[in-house]
C-alpha cells in the first residue's frame, strides 16, 4: 500500500514538473515570437494597417424560436485601419465582408441565407462598415460610430472595441495590433425582416482580428 502511494506521488510530481516545463517553454516561445509586446494604448505604434486575414473572425448570433441561438461567422473578410494612439479620435476602420461566405455549419441553411429573403448575395455581394466618430471611454473601450451597409441599406451603428495590445511578430516580420469589438443591430433596420415570429430581430456581432502595420 505504501509503495503504491509512493509511486503515485512520484507520478504526480513528474507530471507537475512536465507541466511546469511546458508552461515555461510556451511562455518563452510567446516572448520570442512577439517582442516589444505592450497593452498600453499610448505605446502602440501609429501607422496604416491591413487586416491579417488568417487571424480575423466576424461572428454573429441570433435567437431562434426563443429557444436557442443560431451561431455563425463570415469566412471571407478584409479591412484597413488608420491608427495613431496620440490622436485616437482620428482612427479609421473600413471593413468589407463577402456575404456569400456565411458559415453556420449547415450547407442547406447557408444556401437559404444567401437567398432573396436574407442576404440576397447575387444582388448585394458585400457587407461594409466605414467608421466615423471614435471616442475613448474611461473604461479604455473605444466607441466606434460608423455606417454599416447591408442589402444596399446604410444605417449608423456603434461598435464597442478595444485594442488587446501590439507587438513585433517575428513569424510575419510585421508589427501587429490585436483588436476586438462587438455590436448589436436590428436586422429589420436593413430590410431583412423575414420570419419575424421565428427568428429574432436583434443580431449580436463579435469581431476578433489582428492588423499588420504596412
């Protein structure tokens, strides 16, 4: 019994040691890949940035029958960013979404969503966002007001965003900013009001992206 307990303790100790080594290795790799990392907004580098499409996610969710949420994303997006931490109010974000790239993990539903009742992608292939006024809140969040165009209809929305930090990415050899944002819109505002008794009106949008300095 005591031998078994000793053996078990040794195994636990070895596993703990291995975990510590792995954590040290991973954190070391992170510091090598992203030197000069900072989360301080004022220390981020000014410049013109382009979206890293390999690390960009535009997700959405919308209520279904009041019972659950339909969750999806757009697989093809692009964006540009003009950024100066010393003049945050002048920041500009312009984004373009390929509406036909909608992905809800259901091919039949995706085909339906590309159709005339929904995104009507043959007539309106793109969803666009162009920022206007930017306000830095006391919380550190950015209130990015702008114009969202869906189905050829343009409406004002406010995106609540935040920069997660910036660093030199030695894998890409480019200085990179991490950004996230969220907004809630009414689909009916854009003329997408089909099946209102089944599908909720409010759509929650979530953005996670990395921007590379040009």
